[in-house]
C-alpha cells in the first residue's frame, strides 16, 4: 500500500499532498500499477514533521536507578505515541544498546553516550566519572561511540566552582576535531559562561546565563535548551522555603531562564524544546512553556518540531525526506494545547496512531 496524505504543512502554511513510498515522502503521485494501491490516510488538517525532544533520558527515571532496556523501550514508546519521533539523549548511565539504531517501531535516537562528570560534579556513581585531565579524551570516546554527541557536566553545586574554562575549551575543541558536538549541563553563572566561551554546541538548562553572552551564542551557533518544564514544578517549593542564599540563587536562576528564552530568541539563538522529566512524551508542554516565556507561537512550536529536526540534521516535510510526520485536526500554532493530541502519527512510513 502507498499512503496518501493531504493537509496544510507547517510552518509554510501551504496545502500539500504527499505519498509515502516505503519510508520516504514523495511529492509526486505513483505511476502505473502502484497508483492502484494508494490509500488516503490523512485528508485535511495540519501536518508537522515528527516532534522532537532534544533533552530526554529514557531508560531510567532516577540517577540512582540502573539503566533498564525494558524501561528504555517503554519510554521511547511513550514518546512515539505522543508524536515525538526523534529524541536526543544527552547523557545516560550506560551507552545506548545497539538495537536502538535499528528498531523501526521506535523514535530515532541521537545519543550522547554516558554523562561525563569530573570529581564532585554529579550524582555519585551515575554516568562516567573522569578526572579533568582525562575529560577531552573521554568526550571524544563518547561522541564517536554514540551519535556524534557527548555530554559534559559543566558544573554542579551552586556554590562550588565549575569545570575550568581551559579544560572545557580543550574538550570542546577535541570533540569538534573529530566532527562531534558537545552538550554542557550548566546551572551556575560560571558554568554557563564557561560553556559559551568554550564554544559548546548546546547549553542544557543555562541557569544564571548572563544575557550579555547571547550574541556570542548566536554568532557561534550555540543552542539554548532551557528545559523549563523540568524546573517549573520546583519553583513553588522554593518560594515556600525560608529565605536563604540558596533559595535566592535558585529563584533568581529560574527567573533568568524564563527571561533568557525571549532574549535568546530575539538575539537569534536557536532555542529548543527538551523536557528532562517524566513521563516521556510531554514535549508539547515544554513548547507551551517556551510560548509562555515569550517566544512567538510558531517558533515555540518549531522548537519541538522542524527547527529541532533541522538542528539534528533531518529535513522537514519535503520530497525524499523520512516519512515521519504528525497530523492534527486543529492548528497547533493557534491552539497550542492541540500539540499533545495528534490525530495521526506516522513513523518511517508506518501508521503508529
């Protein structure tokens, strides 16, 4: 069977018709005998490239949990069923099993291998512990063993020093030299600054990021992944606590993350949607947080779809592109809540919902 899909493509807002030939989208109808095997599976509505969560950790729900392949399948299935057809996993307790890259029923995965943590800068025993003098070599190993990405824990405690700038710069340079990319966890001012100055490819969280650095981020292509939904639930908890330096630091960082979403977008920084939370399959909520933080509706949606796919090296809905798409009966730009309720999900040319 060849599937026919018609609808209004976002972000172009043009009505188009596609045919799914195997795992690829085609913009020309099939000819000859194949034309008799066409079945219309979407006829109207709005079409998006598959959704993307660029910061998710399937396979374990706590740093204290052992990596579980059965749970990995469950988490990836939750993403898929919500229309999330591409994920980036910036760090896990173990490297992704080989079947992840060949499992056609689950989302495409861009793995960053194991978390890379220098002494005292991560949950004990989680990820890969490495000394500062070995960080660059370990980062190259993880990037080349994974999907070209690695993840460095750039800082940890709010009142303790971050990974030194020279160490982080050498690490980023080494990974870039082999064609890889570096994601950096940063929640302190020093950690965020060092990540930007080192030329990291993405800042994860970016708490206390100095907005004066946004122009540099835009110029060198450093993306901002604030993961607001992962922090939002803690905001009221921190507001309810007694005054302290730590409380003030956390709340200032939270407000800074929100403010920097709008400022980063205005500066031309690529802002992307990542959840860093459970259950999986909730990137629509992160997109709504980006909208509330000041991103225009279409860009907040793109941060969880076409913008993120392009950033990870996959095309949108064009001829020859992977047949990964979601269809909606409402315009998710005008009705952001609709993003979490796709009427049709197609992955690798197969209907999964």
